[in-house]
C-alpha cells in the first residue's frame, strides 16, 4: 500500500524543461554528425594526398628502377673494360719487365764500355795535358808569378834601384862639396826654376843627378849593345883561335890550361875570355829573330810556334842576360860605364875623403850592373815596355802616370819641376798604355 503522503510530496514534472532537454540532445546529435562529417572529409583528403604521394613515389620508383638498370648495365660494361684494361696492363708490365731486363743487360755492358772509355779518356787527357804543357811553354809569352822577370817582381827591383840611386846622388852632409856653378847650369839644362841655396835645392839637385845617371847609362848601353860592327867582333874572336892545322910551339904560343867547365860545354878557351859576349849574343839574337820573322811571313804554315818563336827567343836571351850579363869581375864595359857615371857626378859634387870616393865607386859599379840587368829584364817582357820616357819640366800633373808628394786637391796649381825616374809603360795599338811604373817627379807651383 502506497503512502499517499509520500506520493503527494513528489512534485509533478515540468513539461517545459523536458522539451528543452530534447532540444539540447538534438543539437548535440547535429554537432556530432557535423564533427563526423568533418573528420570523414579530413580522412578522405588525407587518403587522397597519400594516394597522390603513392602515385608520385611509384612513378619516381619506376624512374629509379630504370636508372638502376642503366647503371647496372654500365657497371657491367665497366667491369668488362676494367678486365680488359687489367689484361692490357699485365701484358704491358710483362713487356716492360722484359724490356727492362734487356736494357739492364745493355746498361751493364755499357758500364763496362764506359769504364774502358773513361780509362782511355784519362790516358788521352794526360797525353793532351803533357802536349799542351809543352805547347804552352813553347807559345806562352808570359812569365810566371814567381819568376824574376814577372812585372810584379820587376816593380820590387825598380823600387830597390830607386833607393840606391837616391843614396848615390845624395848631396847632403858636411863631407860633400857642391859645385854651384855647374849645378846651376844643370838646373838650366833641365829647365828647373830651382836655384842653389834655396831650401829644396839639394833635393832637386839629387833628383836631377838621378835622371842624368839614367840617361847617360841608357845612352852608352844602347850604343854598346847595338853597335854595327858585331861582325868585326866575330872575326876578332875567330882570329884569336889557333888554326886547325897549325900546331902551337912553345916559342910561338904559351899553352893555357883549359877551363874544365868550358871544355865540358864545348866552348873554346878564347871565347870564354871574350868580353863582348853580350854584344855578340844580342846581335845574333836580333839577326836570328829577323830571319825567323821573315820565314814565318814568307813560308806557308799555320802553327803558332813559328809565330811566337822570335818572341820567345828574345825573351829567353834577354832573361839570361838579365841574370848573367856582365857578371864578371872587372868587366871592361861595367868599369868604363861606372867611370863615366862617377866623372859625371864629380862635376857637380865631390867628397872630401878618399874613403867616401871608394865607397861611391863600389856602389856605382853595383848600381850600374843592376840597372843593366833591369834593362835586359824589361826587354824580356812581351810586349817590351818603353822605359826612357822622362816627363819634361813644366808639364801638368797627371796622377795616372806620375808619382810624387802632393795633395789631390792641389794638383791644378802644380807642375813638374823635374822627373828623375822615367815612366815604364806598354803602349797598345789603340794608343792606350799600361803603366808598370809611374814617373817619379818633384813639383813646383805653376809659373
């Protein structure tokens, strides 16, 4: 049995609210339907896109498959080419190895030939060097660096002679008396403006005397060596020899014991005593050189020895005379030339003591022989230099050919007072010259 009270307590449904609930439900269904429709559309779109992508990739895959087939075909072809190349390389390597062995064998044989040729070349070089040395000695006209006739060595000799000349011609000292009148005339002869009694007069007088000695010596030496009667000297020597078919008797001839040295050389004793050997040798040398020059010019041939032989003969002869010429105690020419020099010096200065005169004579003889040897040694050069060129007084100063005491800045205000040692130089074909020794000068202010 129901409880009326409880039933009456339940409120009745409200119709309006139920209708509203139904409306909301329908809206939700519509929303769900719309949402499902939208999702379906998205899925369909995605599917379409996926389908399009599949078709695209399938197409690309087909292209790639085609390219793969092409690449496989190319790879196959390349493998075939590689195999062919390897076969070719193997054949080439085999041929190279074969050629290498063949050339190695040839190289070994060539090494043996080369070694043999090298030995032959060395032998030929040795022979050529010996021949060249002989030919060089025969054709060279230059003296070695250490030879006494070398121009460098000659400069040292010239320097020593200059010192000895200065010492011999010194006019300083209480034991020396100067002839002032003759000294004044000598100054005038060489156009010197210096006068006796001036401060530098003795220095200039000594320089002038040095020049006078050299000029006097060269004049007499040239005249003695180049005298024209050399043939007469030969006849004189021959006349001193006994005839071959004549026996010397004690009454006609006093036999002289022959010199063992001259006998060993095959020289007659009379020739050993000849004081004119230097003249004879010089004359014979000049004649022989002239004949050889004529032979070279008038006869056919192309050898260098013929051309240079006259020069070599001249050099060797003068070199010998430069060491042995007049090297004889009391040689008449040296004695005579020394006397001439002493007499010349005596005109301008005298010594008070006999001891100084004897000393001066000894030094003069030594100096004359040294200058004569220098004369020969200078002529042994090729080309032979000129050594008698004295610079005249009043000439301008030229540093390239003159030597003296001056400052380079003052040369324009100076000129030559006296040249007391000549320029020694070689003149070339183009008028230039090589100076071996500068002219020694004393200067003065320009007039």
